[in-house]
C-alpha cells in the first residue's frame, strides 16, 4: 500500500531552536502541495469552507431627502454628501454592522448610473480564522437609495409650522434703509435657513425652526443697520411628567426710522456732542451707523446705534416732499476760505461747500428773486442744473426740537441732491436687483424703491454692498445714450450675470442638456 509523505528539510543548526525552511504539505481537502499553515488547507479550500464576510450584509438601504439633498446617518442626523465623496463613503460604512468583526483594509466606489438609485461599494477586509490564519477577502455591497423627507423639510412643507419668528420693521415714510437691508441679506445669504418669508406692512417676517438660526439672523441685522430688538415667548404645551416646555419665540427688530436724504433736527445736547453741527442736517448714508452731513458747513458726523436709541429722533422731511429748483448762480467756497472754530468736527472732502442762488422750477420766468442758501453740492452743480431740495418754509413739520429753533437758524431751502431726467434714467437702466418677497404695488413704496435705485447709481459705496445683475431683456437705444451723457450709470464690470437655465432643442430629451451658468464678474 502506497503512502504519501511530506518531505521535511533538516533542522537548521544554531542555538537549538530549529525551524523548517521549505517544508511542503498537502491540502487536507484537495491534496494540492502548499506551505504549512494552521488550517492545513489551501487558499481555495479555505474560501470554500470559511466566509469571513458572512456577518456583513451585502445589501443595504440609504435614505435620501430630495428637497435638501441630504443623506440620513442613523439615528436622526442628516448630512450633506456628494456622490462618491468621503462623507458618503463614511455613511455607507456605518450602515454595515458586521465590519467590527473584521479589519477593513480598503474601500471604494464602483461606478453606477447616477439615476439608477444604486450605490456599489467595493470592500477589502482581513479576518482571522482557526489557528491564527489571516484570510483576505474582497466583496461588493450594493446600497439602494430610497427617498425619505427629513424633519426640516417636513416642517417647511407644513407651511404653518415654526418655532421662532423674526419680525423686521421700519416705521417710517422713507424706507430706503429697509431696501438696503434686504439687499445685504441677499448678498450674504443670511436667509438660507428660513422656513418662509412673509411680507407684512412695514417690513418682513422670517420664520425659523431653530432658535439658533433666528438668533443668528437677529445678530446679522443689528450688525448691518442701526436697530433695537425686543424678545418674547409664548407657551405652547407642557409635559408635566417629563417637565418639558414647548415655547414659540418672537424677536422684533425695529430699524431706525431714518434713511438717506431725510432731513432731521438734532437736539442741542446732541449737536454739541457731534461737533456743533447745524440744527437741521441731512442723512448722508445709513449703514451700521447713521452718517449725517451739515449742508451749511459740509461737516460730517457719525451716530452709532446706541447713541441714537438713547435719544431717538425722526425725520422732519422725507424725499416725498422734495421740490425741484433751478440753479441761477453758484459760487464755490474754497477750502482756505472756510471758517473754522474750536470744537468743529470732521469736514467732508467728497463735497464742496458753495453759496448758491436757486429759483423754484415751477416759478421760473415768473419770480425774478432767487433764493440764496448754502449747500454741500458744489462739486456737482453748475448754472442751469436742476436740484432737489426741501422748502422748510412751506413744509408741515411737527417736531418739538424744530419748534424750539429761532428762525435765523432755519435755512429757507435745504438742497439735497442733483436732479436728472427720470425717463432717461429708466431707459438707461439695463440692470436689476433681486428681492426676498414680491415687489410692493402701492405708490409710496414704488417711489421709495426707485429712489433707492437712483442711490445705487449715484453712490459707489452703497452699490459695493449690493449684488447687481445684468438685465438681458433691456438694451439702451443709441439716441438715449447720446442724450444722457452726465446721468450716473453702473458699468458693465460692476454687474453680475444672472443664473439662467439653457437647453438646446436637440437636447430636450437629454437630462444632462441643461446647463446652469454661475454668476461671474
């Protein structure tokens, strides 16, 4: 009877601890000559008898929210992850429970069709079997993507569900500060986490599901414009067993009721604090603080939000009350001719002080007695120009500080800005801005909105904080370009390309035919 024996090489001489260097044995299953191992089996037979991946599922389910494009990471966390990204791979691996029993060596995606709702992951693992033998195995796990709406999107679709409300209001006739704030919100994308935005009389309401998002919005508003906030909460429900309370929170943000080009009357104490300004000054700009300019001296001052709300004041004249005047004569006062006095504040170098004689446009040719006043618009005006101003003698002003002033401290006319032809400006306006809510339809709001657009064209500092988009539906006629040479305009370099979706006719059936253009300078 024949027997098979495995040849063993002689022991290696040395310190007495010998070892076989090239021993060969036969596999106990198939008889193939192999190197000795604790299982005495070849790799093929080991794989046939032992599966180190038997406790790892080969199929799993991923939950995906189509509204916000996030994946569910159990138990209740939703994570933003792109296809074949590291974040998505981490989510897939956490869905496999048996991975803790083996050592993960490598993991990667196998390409699948984007719309197949299938994600395949190729895994390489090491596992120890009987006798300390380590076996490597490669396998594929297929994930099925199922649609499931996340809690945040559920609340959004519910429309009426909200936990926090931020009310933004500006109670004033001149709402240009509010329009400016709206553009700041759009530029910095501060409204991304809102459940909804609802226009209300005097402002907007922002609804949130989390008080953290609402507080962040309130902080943003108070950083950008002067305002004050009041908070309140209302008890909705109470669990007496777990002592849990469910509240609805409300933040009311009140914006300072002054805007650019409004005329205000300062108290005597405040005038001294700001460098002895004139009693009646103009609001030059409103940003995180209120910037004032004295039309009689071209002196400027900055009023912080804390100082304003410590002694608040309202506008005595608004742009709706502006009257058109014609410049009959002008005399620019040079820098060396200006009178200075101790305690005088900072003087604007962007404006030129001038003595100016004007006649009301409606009385041109009838009234031969021009009105003399001083103005800070000497750098813009020349004889024959139209200028808008407040007629303080005919204006109906109800203000306690204004009533205390002596007549010699009140100028007859306060000139505000140079006037350009309205029709020419509209025809040359080939740009647009976006809105958080539907545009207002009443006449007063339309007037303030067009005044705000005029400010964007005239003031480079303001439009630097606003996203202005090119309006491809408008073109400027040649005759209009020739007529409006000195009309302020926004250059093409300052405009952004609006996002559009374009699809060729022959690609209408192709899902990949739509291309989205990103905004670019």
